[in-house]
């Protein structure tokens, strides 16, 4: 087990954003980091939920090496997502770029991306997602992060009571933009509770910090609360979703070239602004295996 470096021996500078969550990391030694550096960085990450490494000037191989120090990679579900990197299977391309044949070269296009946590419809969603900016549009495409610890802590008492011990059924057919996922067929009924999917608890306990957070996944329109009559589900879910984006728990990342942001899907939701379709935005993402929400 690596020893933890304290504030005075850290080989990087950590400056909290001053917002609801997030911390800037300056001068992380990407060229020669040690297990101690990784362990010190992880502590800051667990405390602040999102890290932003500024002015990294790193390449794909360094992003992969850095990510691999944190745990096993998620192999991106090839059948369900666009954006597989041609040569490096650990990287998911998030971009509106097109291949020469006109098909998308990346995932998520140029539109708004609603609040979600990554691949919430999997049994074991990723713990960390690590997103690095390579090419940016002149404006737009900002990414917002919301603390689900704070969302849970500030949930009105009657909602807290209503969701205690409850789970959401997350169907796997329709994605966050309302499109049928690659390889899936839409069932010919609107009874989403019966669609293929996974159930995750609405209140989850973070496996490392032990803190409770709200866990809503994505695609709210198709969600149901397990074991509740549909009309009750339809009342509670929108109230939870309205609670997510409250400004007091949100921090906005305005990207600069070389920024790499690492968020914790166990306790953070994120969304993205749209940007000019005529501009190019190119990001490379790695993700690490996570625990089954409990
Ligand atoms: C993602 C994601 C938002 C963005 O990569 O999972 O949601 O800003 N990206 O591109
Ligand atoms: Mn995402």
C-alpha cells in the first residue's frame, strides 16, 4: 500500500474551485508520476469529486498510463456506443467530427447532453471518467457538474422518505438523447418497467468515502421506480430530477486546450451545452471500472 503524501510533500498544487465541487490541479508530474503521486491525487479527488488538470499537454498514451494507475479500464460497449478509437480500445472519442464516409467519428455530436452519470444502465457503471480536450469550439460546449452528495443532503424530508430503500429501473433501450441504442429494438409497449434494464438504488453509498448520494442515471422519461404504482413514480421522479441542477450544487467547466477533467460517477452528475455544428470539438475519454451501486 502506497504511503500518502501530505500537503507539504505533494508534487502538485491543488486549488479548490470555490464552487460546490471541483479542484484544480496544477503541475501534476505526468512525465514521471509514482504510486505516491497517484494516491495523493486520489485523496484530493475523493474529497472534491471532480479534478481539473490544467495545461497538461499530454498525449493519448500518457492519458492511458495515468488512467491505468487508478484501476481496470472499462471496455466501452461497442454495440451500444459510437466513438470507438481506431487504434486504442481504452479511449472513447467524444466528438462531432465525421469520418470520410460521413458517419460519426465520435459520440455525443454537437447537441446539448442532459444531466446523467456515465453508462448508468450497466450493472457496474464506471467509477471515474477522464475527459481530455484536444480541439475546442470557439464558444459553447461547456460541461457542468453537480454534487449528488449535496443533492441528497438537501433533499426535502418527504422526498427523502419516499425514496429510502427504493430503486429505479433503468431501461437499456433508449439512450440519453431519446434514440434507440445500437443493437437494440424498441419494445412495442410503453410499460418501461418491463423493458430490459438494470435496477439501481436511488440513494447510493459511495464505496470509498461511505457518503450517501442521489443516483438518478439518465433518460428520465423512461424511468420507473421499482415496486411503486406508475402514478406515484411519475410524481416522485420529476421532483428528483428538478432537484439535480440547482445552481448551489453545480460547477461549470469552461474548457481550455489541454484541460483534463476527472469526475466520480458515484457522486457526480454532468451535462453539456450545445455548440456550433460548424465548429469542431474533439475530446478523448477513458473510464475506470466501478462497483455495483449499493
Ligand atoms: C462524457 C460526456 C460531456 C462533454 O464524455 O461522458 O458526457 O462535455 N461528455 O463532452
Ligand atoms: Mn457523460
